[in-house]
């Protein structure tokens, strides 16, 4: 009994010695980082100089009025700062132009709190250049350049005096993204991923966040974690690769969502989506011009819209994609046992998803610009050549083409395509194409 107690005491002592050594090493390393020459007090996370700043700035309710009437809170939580990754850097490094000597009061004019943030976050870039570069390429930075007052800068996502290590973000609170995308966050918490406490950035990244509809990035993110997904779908879904291109993952995995078709303007020569030319938006004005009656593009209007784009010598067609109607619905993914497997949900005359149609182009910041179209454009002989990349049998096929297909497959028996025959046809057709699938 006594000896084991002694052993424990000895271990504790050794541990203590080792811990202090670790602490000392950490502090020494931190000193090297700290650009402030005065981070003196080794036993406090906060230097004496910083304590002096905090002597005033930890006061509750301390604030100042800015030129435009905004009120800037001047209170800094000392305890949170002490725990933050920057505690060793010291106030003076980031606030080089606000010293004991030159304030209070502040001599320069601060226009407003947004202007203050925009100017102050420059300091973050000075030490985190690679991250800042990623951020510059994001939709958030593009929105900022466009003058969107709600686009996040560094300090909207990282509380400037309580910056934590990256592991501390998001898990269950959704912070920092939930602050501005709350409806999506709320929807997301109930989803398979929300419950597995994946953060928003596991699909969207944290800094180089791009427009959701841009390229294949989100699909690649899904397949990056679910590497066997294509193979798993091939077992029951004919030409699964084609479905993955033409149907968004949430369209099947968010089963209660409203689904719709988006027809994307596509340059058949350059093999990429058509993007609005920088500074000269044409899509909406052209669409409105074509849609003289204002009820959404019909087949003729759609053709004339495409002609407008093709008059510049390009070969613009349309690529269909079946997707969910809203961003909120894209985040309500459920367990796969509840996902849509019923072919008739899509492959049936008049199937729901084909009753709502938009036409879209890539906008200047990468987000889509959409214009409504009438569902009939999917079934009209007029638009058949332009809606070339998108034939969902039953769902969108022009009746005549359904007939031709039926004749080809059935070897001449032209029966009216009822629900059951369509299902049967799928089986045959599926077998025929599954041989060359994804080859
Ligand atoms: C004697 C109290 C006091 C001390 C000490 C003090 N401040 Fe201030 N600080 C103020 C007051 C008061 C204001 C508001 C000035 C105004 O209204 O013109 C202010 C404003 C600020 C601002 C906002 C405006 C700006 O210039 O960006 C910052 C940042 C700031 N102080 C940082 C610091 C730092 C860093 C230290 C330590 C080096 C420090 N302060 C020390 C009282 C103090
Ligand atoms: C890592 C850099 C960094 C350090 C270290 C830092 N600050 Fe700041 N501080 C900022 C930035 C950036 C802002 C602007 C925040 C915003 O509004 O976007 C700011 C804003 C302020 C403000 C204005 C009010 C506000 O919160 O926006 C005060 C006051 C202030 N800091 C005081 C301090 C004091 C005191 C310390 C040390 C205890 C300190 N800061 C340490 C970067 C820093
Ligand atoms: C839209 C929110 C958001 C904005 C804006 C943002 N960050 Fe982050 N940042 C995060 C999140 C979330 C994490 C942690 C998760 C991760 O790294 O995936 C993070 C992690 C970091 C990290 C540590 C991980 C790494 O990638 O090195 C640094 C450093 C960082 N941010 C600095 C910055 C700077 C500097 C800016 C401004 C140029 C900035 N952040 C803007 C959300 C943001
Ligand atoms: C004077 C240089 C300096 C400035 C200015 C600075 N940082 Fe840092 N930052 C650091 C250092 C050093 C670390 C610690 C790196 C480490 O632990 O690997 C750090 C760590 C971080 C981390 C956590 C990194 C991780 O890997 O988990 C984030 C997030 C971060 N900083 C964001 C910011 C933001 C936002 C600003 C602006 C308000 C800012 N930094 C300003 C030097 C700076
Ligand atoms: C300070 C507010 C703010 C914060 C915090 C914020 N965002 Fe955003 N975000 C915006 C704004 C504003 C836009 C552009 C307009 C829009 O789409 O509403 C945007 C756009 C986006 C888009 C593109 C939307 C589209 O239509 O394609 C995505 C994706 C996105 N944010 C993800 C995130 C993620 C992930 C985080 C957290 C790491 C985050 N946001 C944090 C304000 C914010
Ligand atoms: C499992 C991957 C995944 C996660 C995690 C995720 N998203 Fe998304 N997000 C998507 C997909 C997929 C889309 C829709 C893309 C499409 O088909 O257009 C999307 C779209 C968006 C959009 C654009 C919505 C619109 O109206 O077009 C925003 C904003 C967004 N996400 C923010 C967030 C936020 C905030 C979080 C965290 C609460 C989050 N996302 C978590 C996959 C994800
Ligand atoms: C046509 C509808 C449909 C589309 C499109 C679809 N899925 Fe599925 N998915 C399902 C169904 C139904 C199941 C369940 C199959 C089962 O239980 O046998 C499933 C199962 C899964 C599973 C779990 C099964 C496993 O073992 O891998 C994952 C993960 C998954 N899908 C991811 C995706 C991703 C990622 C995409 C987009 C690239 C996608 N799905 C597109 C209908 C679809
Ligand atoms: C960072 C990795 C990661 C990314 C990215 C990701 N997932 Fe997941 N996914 C998971 C994890 C972890 C689970 C939960 C597994 C569990 O609880 O069994 C999951 C679960 C699922 C399930 C339920 C599987 C089942 O067996 O019921 C589906 C479906 C799914 N994900 C689809 C997607 C889709 C679609 C995307 C892209 C929009 C995506 N995932 C992106 C990691 C990821
Ligand atoms: C969520 C809607 C949806 C579901 C569910 C769905 N499909 Fe499809 N399917 C489509 C769309 C959209 C296309 C058009 C693809 C294109 O034009 O590239 C398509 C294309 C096809 C094609 C033609 C492929 C090609 O190469 O042209 C076949 C065959 C097919 N589906 C069979 C099925 C079968 C069998 C099922 C059920 C096991 C099924 N689909 C479930 C939407 C769906």
C-alpha cells in the first residue's frame, strides 16, 4: 500500500518535471514566434505589455462611435485571448499603429465598422499569405470585390482575439458558416453528415469556397470520401456514370426534395459551360427579350435565345441536369436505404422533376444566373437538337423519339408506352447499354 503510494508520488513528480520541461519548451518556441520583444512574463500566457493594454480594454461596455454612427466595441476578453493561438504574438504586433504613446484618443477617422474590418484584416494576410491566396480565389472574395457587405473576411470567421487551432471549428455548432448560412446549417444538422459531425468545409473547403454549381468539385468531394460509390450504384443503376453526370447526388439522396431540371448553356466546341463575359452580362437581357410574353421561355423563345449566342460563331447547346430546387434541400441527405431507387420517379411521362425547368449560364462570380422556362421545351421537336445531351427516357424524350427507340428495341412492335412497358423497356435497354457502360 505505502510503497505503491510512494511509486505514484514518484511518477507524479517525474511527470510534473517532464510537463514543466514541455511547458518551458513550448514557451521557448512561442518566444521565437513572438515578434514582440517584450513577451516577458513566462508564467502567464499574456505578456506584461499586453496586460497594460487589457487594463483598459477589458473594461465592460467600452466602445467608440465611428464616423458613420456605427458603434465599435473596444472590449477584448483577456481570458479568451490567453487561450488563443496568437496569445504569444502580442497586441502590438497586430496593432502597430495604435500604441500607448499615440492613444487614446484615436487621431485618424474610422469610417465604419465594416471599413475597419476590411482594413484590419490585411494584418492576417501578412503572416498567413498562402491562406489569404486561397481566400482570394473564393466566391466570398469575389462577392466582397463586388461590394457585397455580407461577404465574410478573415475576422468574420475567426474572432480576431480568440483565434483557435483549426480542429476547433464547426463540428456541431456550424461555426463559422452557420452565422450567415443558417437555414442551410439547420437543414444540415439532421442529415447523415451533420449527424456524423462533418463540418461544412469537408465538402466546400474553408477558404477557397466556390460557387456550389461550379464544375464537378462537389461531386468529386463526395466521391473522394465515398470511393466505392460508383461501383455500388452500377450494381442496380444502368449506366451509373451517366446518371452521376446528369443527376445531382442530392436529387436521389434527399428524397423529399422538390426536383427540377436545369438546362445549362454549353459550348460544344470548347466543351465547357458558357460563362457570362466579364463586365457585359447578356444572358438575362437576351432571355427577357426572347421571352416577350414573360411567362418563361417556350421552345421558340429558347431557340431564339440560343441563336443569339450562336450568332457569335460558337456552337451553344444545352446540357440538362436534374437537381433539387433549393440549397436547403441539397443538405438534407438521408441514409441510403431511403434514397430514391424507383426508376419511375423520373422515367415516366410527365414525371415530377420535368415539370419545373430553368435555363442557366455561369455568372461572373461562378454562381449560376437562371431564367425560367416552360416544361414543354423538354418535349418539343423544336428544341430537340439543342437539348441534345439530355434524354431521360419517358421523362423528357420527345414522343417521336420514344417511338423510334421503342421500334428499335422491340423490333417493330409499336405499342403505346404505358407505365409497365416503360419499366420493361428499361430492363432491356439497360442490358443493352450496360455492356458498354463507362468504357
Ligand atoms: C488608458 C486606457 C487605454 C490603454 C492603456 C490602451 N487603450 Fe486602446 N483605446 C482606448 C480608448 C479610450 C480607445 C478609444 C479612442 C477614441 O475613442 O478615440 C481605444 C481604442 C483602441 C483601438 C481601436 C481603434 C484603432 O486604432 O484601431 C485599438 C485597436 C486599441 N485601442 C488598441 C490598444 C492596444 C494594442 C493597447 C496597448 C498597446 C491599448 N489600446 C492601450 C484606451 C486605452
Ligand atoms: C492576430 C492579430 C491581433 C492581435 C494579436 C490582437 N488584435 Fe486586436 N484586432 C485585430 C483585428 C484584425 C481587429 C479588427 C477586427 C474587426 O473588426 O474585424 C482588431 C480589433 C481590435 C479592437 C477594436 C475592437 C474590435 O474588437 O474590433 C481593439 C480594441 C483591439 N483589437 C485590441 C487588442 C488588444 C488589447 C490586443 C491584445 C490583448 C489585441 N487587440 C490583439 C487583430 C489583432
Ligand atoms: C468563410 C469562413 C472563413 C474565412 C473567410 C476565413 N477562414 Fe480561415 N478557416 C476557416 C475554417 C472553418 C477553418 C478550419 C477548418 C479547415 O481548415 O478546414 C479555417 C482555418 C484557418 C487556418 C488554419 C488552417 C490552414 O488552412 O492553414 C488559418 C491559418 C486561417 N484559417 C487563416 C485565415 C485567414 C488569414 C483568413 C483571411 C484571408 C481566413 N482564414 C478566412 C474559415 C474561414
Ligand atoms: C504576426 C504573425 C501573425 C498574424 C498577424 C496573424 N497570425 Fe495567425 N498565426 C500565427 C502563428 C505564429 C500561428 C501559430 C501557428 C501554429 O501553431 O502552427 C497562427 C495560427 C493561426 C491559426 C490556427 C492555425 C492552425 O493550424 O490551427 C489561425 C486560424 C490563424 N492564425 C488565423 C489568423 C487570423 C484570422 C489573423 C488575423 C486576424 C491572423 N491569424 C494573424 C501568426 C500570425
Ligand atoms: C459573414 C457571412 C458569411 C459567412 C460567415 C460564410 N458565408 Fe458563405 N456566403 C456569404 C455570402 C454573402 C455569399 C454570396 C451570396 C449568397 O450566395 O448568398 C456566400 C456564398 C457561399 C457559397 C456559394 C453559394 C452559391 O450560390 O453557389 C457557398 C458554397 C458558401 N458561401 C459556403 C460557406 C461556407 C462553407 C462557410 C463556412 C466555412 C461560409 N460560407 C461562411 C456569406 C457568408
Ligand atoms: C456532404 C457535402 C456537403 C456538406 C458537408 C455541406 N454542403 Fe453545402 N452543398 C453541397 C451540395 C452537393 C450543394 C449543391 C450543389 C448543386 O447541386 O448545385 C451545396 C450547396 C451549398 C450552397 C449553395 C446553395 C444554393 O442556394 O445554391 C451553400 C451556400 C452551401 N452549400 C453551404 C453549406 C454550409 C453552410 C454547410 C454547413 C452547414 C454545407 N454547405 C455543408 C454539399 C455539401
Ligand atoms: C438515381 C438515384 C441516385 C443517384 C443519382 C445517386 N445515388 Fe447514391 N444511392 C442511391 C440509392 C437508391 C442507394 C441505396 C442502394 C442500396 O441500398 O442498394 C444509394 C447508395 C449510396 C451510398 C451508400 C452505398 C455504398 O455502399 O456506397 C452512397 C455513399 C451514395 N449512394 C453516394 C452517392 C453519391 C456520392 C452520388 C453522386 C455522385 C450518388 N450517390 C448518386 C441512389 C442514387
Ligand atoms: C469528408 C468525407 C465525406 C464527404 C466529402 C462526403 N461524405 Fe457522405 N458520408 C461520410 C460519412 C463519415 C458518413 C456517415 C457514415 C455512417 O454514419 O455510416 C457519410 C454518409 C453518407 C451517406 C449515407 C450512407 C449510408 O450507408 O446510409 C450518403 C448517401 C452519403 N454520405 C452521400 C454523400 C454525398 C452525396 C456527398 C457529396 C455531396 C458526400 N456523401 C460527401 C463522409 C463523407
Ligand atoms: C432521379 C431521377 C432518375 C432516376 C431515379 C433514374 N434515372 Fe435513369 N436517367 C435519369 C436522367 C435525367 C437521365 C438522362 C441522362 C442523360 O441524358 O444523359 C437518365 C438516363 C437513363 C438511361 C439512359 C442512359 C443513356 O446512356 O442515355 C437509362 C437506361 C436509365 N436512365 C435507366 C434507369 C433505370 C433502370 C433506373 C432505375 C433503376 C433509373 N434510370 C433511375 C434520371 C433518373
